[in-house]
C-alpha cells in the first residue's frame, strides 16, 4: 500500500513538472529543435523520464533505457513508445506534451547515449 501511494505521488510530481517546464514553453508542433528546446528536452529526460527509469536511466520502476540497452533499437519504434506509452503499464504517453519531432529527438538522444 505504501509503495502504491509513493508511486502515485511521484506520478503527480512529474506531471506538474512537465506542465511547468516543458509544455508551456514548447511551441509543441514546431519542426526544428533549437538549442534552448534541446536543453528543455534533456531536462525532461533527466527529471521526468528519470523519475521512473532512474536518475541515471539504468532502471527503476521502468526498465534501463541507457544507450547500451537500447542499442540496435529502431529509433522510430522508440519514438512511438515515447509518444503512445505502453498500454497496461505505468509507461505514460507523452503525445499531449511533446511533438513527433521532439519524441524522435529524445529517441535519438537516448540511443546515442546523450543522457549519460
Ligand atoms: C510513470 C513511470 C514512467 C515514466 C514517467 C516514463 N516511463 Fe518509460 N517506461 C515505464 C515502464 C514501466 C516501462 C516498461 C513498459 C513495459 O512493461 O513494456 C517503460 C518503457 C519505456 C521504454 C521501452 C524500453 C524497452 O526496452 O522496451 C522506453 C524507450 C521508455 N520507457 C522511455 C521513456 C521516456 C523517454 C520517458 C520520458 C519522456 C519515459 N519513458 C517516462 C515507466 C515510465
């Protein structure tokens, strides 16, 4: 029971953080990712993805998503997971908060090890 409460609490935390730090500043459908937006997306990966995947992305509630683990993954498939989540698991969809271009940027960023 305690663990469940803890997870829910973390869930609300990332949702708030997202709304403030990312969605508001986004220009959600803009094509190009400028340096400032790249910085925001890096922050998103560390703070929000990290809340489940671990601060170093080596796994927590969600699995390890470091480059060594994702190596060989199709970036388009990773992009779809980020956009749509994994139904029936805690992995949430991010479609409402980031554009397809941004999800692809994050996928490439994870696969090339930019977050490490
Ligand atoms: C609320 C917790 C949570 C958050 C926040 C979260 N994830 Fe996940 N994620 C999961 C879980 C749990 C899974 C495993 C789903 C399954 O069982 O297939 C997962 C799976 C994934 C996978 C597939 C990994 C694989 O090897 O199959 C990727 C990629 C991923 N997440 C990326 C992200 C990114 C990028 C973010 C931030 C934009 C993020 N996740 C935020 C919980 C989370």
